[in-house]
C-alpha cells in the first residue's frame, strides 16, 4: 500500500513540468551557495604562503562571507519585495560571479573585496530560496528543501576535493575561480523563471505583528540553532584539513576527508526535510544529530586518524541532519510565507554572526595554545549548545 502511494506521488511530480524545471533551477542555484567558500579550506596554505598573510587573516577568508550574511540577511526580504524575488536572486548570482573574478586575480585587496561581494551575493540566496519554496510550491516544501540541500552538499564536497589538485597544477587563483562556471550556468537556466508568474511579496496588515522576530524566544532559538550549526560547518570545512595534516595525513587525503564529510551529508539533507515535515515534533532528529556530532568530534580529538573516514561520516550525518532541519524550521515555525522569509532573514543574520567568529577564533586558539586539542574541545561545546537551541526549536509551535 505504501509502495503504491509512493509510486503515485512520484508520477504526480514527474507530470508536473513547472515543478521539475524549478527543481533543476534550484539544484543549479544551490551549487553557487557553498562552493565559493568550501574551496578555501583545502588551499588556505597556498593562499597564505602566496600572499604572505597570517593564519588569522587566512581565517577571515571564510569569516568575511559569514559577516556579510549577518549584515545583509535582514534586508533580503525587503529588497526582494521591491525588486521581485526572481530578479533579486538573478542579480545576486551576477554579483557572485563578479566577486569570484575579483577574488581570483591574486592580489590581497581584491581577494578581500571579492570575498565581501561573494558573501553579500550568497546571503540573498540563503535567505530567499527556502521561503521561495513556500511561495512557489507550498505542497512540495520538503522535497524542494531536500533537493536544495543535496545540491549544496554535492557541489561543496566536490569543490573541497578538487580545489587542492587544481591549486597544485594550475595555481590557487584558478582553484578559487573555477566555481564561476556554476554561476554562469545558473544565470542561463534562471532566465525562463524570470518570465514566470511572480510571487506576491507584499505583506498584509494581519501579517505585520507576526514579523517582529526579535521579540520571539522561539525565533531566537531558531537563530541559535542556525548559528551553532553554521559555526560547526564553516569551522570544520576551513580547519579540519590542516588538523588531519598535523595528525599525519598528506594534504590531498586531508582535503578529501572534508569531501567525505560533505558527501555523507547528502542522504541526510534529502531525507531529513521530508521526515521533519511529517513529524509533529522534530526532537528525535535533534537527538540523532547530536550523538553523531559528539562521536565524530571525539574521534578527531583522540587522534584516531586511522578511522578518519568513519569520523567524517558521523560528522556528515550530523551536519546534513542539522542543516536540513534548520532549513525546514523557517517554514514549520511560521504560519505565512512572508513570516518564513522574515524568520529566515532574522535567524540567518543572528546565526551567521555567531558562526562568523568560528574560523578566526579557531585559528586564534590554535596559535595561542600551539595545539589542536582546545579548538576541538570547542567543537564539542558548540555541539552541546546546538542541541539545546535545536531541542527548543523542534517543539510543535509557531511564532
């Protein structure tokens, strides 16, 4: 009976051509939202040595986009209401491509400037895409969120794995710049979407009181979950390669460890949004990913490097499940599409502000202690904080 129902749902999706095309467009768009950042971690030593910058400044290369996310995110829904959702997302990809070009020139000032533009551009996609699902295809939010999450993890995993070989053979500038291809492809496939009926972004009077997110404890809990999850993702992507090198792995193998983590996220990022949409309370998901985080980070801390792949799989499961749940919370904890956009903007602004301190703090603690033990203990502490914020957010309630 269940199998028959699944087959019927699959046929409905396949016969819905606008939905299928939108899924392809979302898949491509999502590839632009993480690859410009995850390429940095495995080649951070190339950039540092090539430009003669410190570990702290090198850490800022992954922190700058997060600061941009925090600053820009609250304004994204309002800008989209003025320019239109579709055109705002289109312009953001153009800005992303400009940032990638500037960052790849090989000059410190342009590296920083390009990274800022990349952060601003990605902020719009981060905030608007999840709420766009609720506007465009409200009956398929879980499916679209799964496709979106899977695409980000596939592309970011490949980018992390290939960036070191590209930097070795063609230079770190080329490794930073190759993701522009994804941006151009996204622009091409997004053009037909610009001609489709536009979503109504105007807020009704009855919605006004629902958008004061900073007064809601639940909104702050969602923001905390977003922040701690992002802290763990960006910090681990930036520094785990160097940690594994210090434990005896060669640089190429260390880079691919991050790819293993990214690929392990894929099944979770697809399944968790669908499961979360069917559960009354999402707390079992919170318990699951917390256990995975603690196992993975403990294995790295204990330097059981022979089992590095296993620890990366656990961290991948944890990261995929926590990220997939957080994305769904924007829709599950709000009653309207506009509130979903507002919660997304608020949570990502506060959340990425928390996450922004991660890579720099991690590098600073390592330089201060000349050891990776204290930074790895920081991972475990943040995992516990993520548990509490997510556990509160997972209760069946709305803002």
